[in-house]
């Protein structure tokens, strides 16, 4: 009985530690976002971000390894710029669509635009938090994990920007839709290898179970948020 009580106390203590760790990581991430935004140089950083995007397509595995090994969070700046571009692209597409239908003044549609714009941020944060909680073996900061997740989403971000062409001519919607689907698949594949580099798993069979667990938990949370009309 005493051994069982001792084990239960230890488990409770571990939960508390995990919660405290998550709290600290969240605070550190928010502070890192603030500091990074303050030090952004639009002209230089935009050029560097473009080079970073090119490096992903040139050698994605090396790019992921660099992010995992980096402790200075220098790549987080590029990740922030990329997710801002993603959100702006979705905002422009959504706002223009509603405006064209003369319904943007509707509160319901205004909140729909907000959900559309917030989706990239919420999806990345949720996936990052799930990964952080399951990454018990190779401890990495939440900032590093978010950087990896956003980097893996670069094809999806590009697709969001390309989809703005439909605002010029709706005739290209079939092409942009197919391109978006293709980019979504590529992003999923890149996410797999990005997280594989994070967990430092050499074998695919073992990590595949972990990846399925991460994606499964993510989509359960996604479904709940959708039912609550938050995304």
C-alpha cells in the first residue's frame, strides 16, 4: 500500500512539474515573440527569409537539423515572418471575398474572417504544444518546435499566397485548388521529417507511431475547436 501511495504521489508530482514546465515555456515563447518583433528589420529580414525558404527546398533535412541543433533561436525570426505572411494572405483572400458579396459588415461574417486569419496561428501552436508534451526524450524549447512546424508548413504558406490569384481571375481557381492540395501533402511529409529530426529517431517504423499519435491528438483538438467555432 505504501509503495502504491508513493508511486501515486510521484505521478502527481510529475504532472505538476509538466504543467509548470509548460507554463514557463509558454511565457518564454511569448517573450521571445515580443523580442523578435522588436528587432525585425523588414528589408534585411525579408531577404534572409527568402534565402531560408530556398534552403528548405534545396536541402530540407539539413535545414531541419540546423533548427534542431540551434540554441540561439535565430531561425525563429524567419518563422514569425512566414506565419505573418500566411495570416495576411488568408485575411486578404477572406476580406475581399466577403466585401465582394457586400456582407463584410455582418458580425457573423466578421468573426468568420477572424477565425480564418487566426487558423494558421492556432494550428501551429496546437501542433507545437502537442509535440512539446510528447517530446520527453529529447527536450527542446517550444520556440524551436514552433520554428520546425512553421518551416514544414512553408509549401502551405506559398499555396495561400498563390491562391490570391483567384482575386484577379476566378478562372485560375481550379489550378490554385489543385496546387493547394499538392502543397498540403508536401507540408505533411515535411512535418513528418521535421519532427523525426526533433525526436532523433533513425528508424521510420518506430517514429511513425509517434507521428500518428501527434497528428491524432492534433486533429481531435482541431475537431473540438471547430465545434466551438474557434477556427
